C-alpha cells in the first residue's frame, strides 16, 4: 500500500464516520447562526467586527477540541484494534503511516471548514451578503494543521481510545482555559513588567493564543491587543520578525509529528 492509497483510504474512512458528520453539521449550524444573526442586527462595517470576533472565538474554542479528540482516538484505535499490526505487514514505513494519518485528518477538517463556510456564505448571499477577511481562512487552516499534529501525538502516547479521549480533553482544557486563568492568578502577585514577559512567553508556548495573535497581526488589527504587545508587534512586522513568525508557526505543526515518530519507535511499533 503506497502513501496515496493509504491517504485516500483513511480520508474515506473519516468521511464515513458519524462523529465527523455530526461535527460538520455542528459547524454549519454555528457559522450560519452567527453570520445571519449579526448580519441582520449589525450595520455593515470594515475591520474587526463582532461577527469576525464571534466566528474566530468559536473556531478557536471548538476546532481544537474536535481535532484533538478525533486525531488521537484514530491513532490510538489503530493500535488497540490491531489495525496497525496489520498495516505493518504492508510495505509502508512509519513515516508514511504518520504522514498519511496527518494528511487525512487535515483534509477531513478542511472539508468541514469548507462546508461550514460555503453554506454560511450561501445563506448570507441570499440575505444581503457576508464576508470574512482572508486572514481568517489562513488562521483556520493553520489551526487545523497544528492541532491535527498535536492530536496524532496524543494518540501515539495513549494506551487506548478512552485514554486518548481523556488526554485530549486535558490538553484542550489546559490550552483553552487553565493556562489563561493561571496566568491571571499569577498576575495578582507579581510585578507588571514580569507579568508582561510571562504573557509573551505563554503566547509562544500556547498554540491557541499564538494563532489568535497571528490573526490580529496578519489582519493589521494588532492595536486591539493593547500596549503589552506593542514591542512584540513591532518586531514581528520587521523582516527578521516575519521569518521568526513563520518558523514558530511551522514548528508547532512539525514538532508534534517528529515526537510522534519518536514515541512510536519507543513503543516498538516500527518495522
């Protein structure tokens, strides 16, 4: 089984999944609801609107959850059910297996995003038209690429699908909720300049906050972040900063896949 055949097989399996179909329906409903409600209740405006903010927050909140759970349970399920042991009998390397899983997962969630936006824009066109900044699409795709890689890494660590689900929820809660609350709590007992440095550090260590920052930076709306990020914004608008920005984003997508290979090797599943 070559790489293209494996990717095609995995993608078809994911598209047949009732779980993926329900997630697609959920995203379509949420996107249509946000766009339509705010299209009818708010005047048309340029820049960062409530409509854009609502969709961005929903995307940053829900997409990591589903990507992590589906990606991790898919890989953990292969080992648990013996499907991976069967795949080892085919002339396919570990790199091909990881790349195939990753590509199929990215394609599946890109399909979900395309369906949700397509239906939302269709309804919006009927009722006067809606629009989203092109930077939103770029950040959404980066979100899929990064969290698909993290989900596969979690699956390689988990002992079974239930364990993968639990780990995914823990990682999701840490990145979306607990780290931010912990940082706010720490801010009450440390000086402001130290808190500023910690905030910038956690910005780079948390892919959710990094992608949120990326959207504002790419959309030219970084001023809404406040004076805390002024120096950081100035740096990332420079030539060197753009290179560092691309490297940080790429690292978040590539590093989990490298760790996945190391973890699977350690578990002795490579041929």
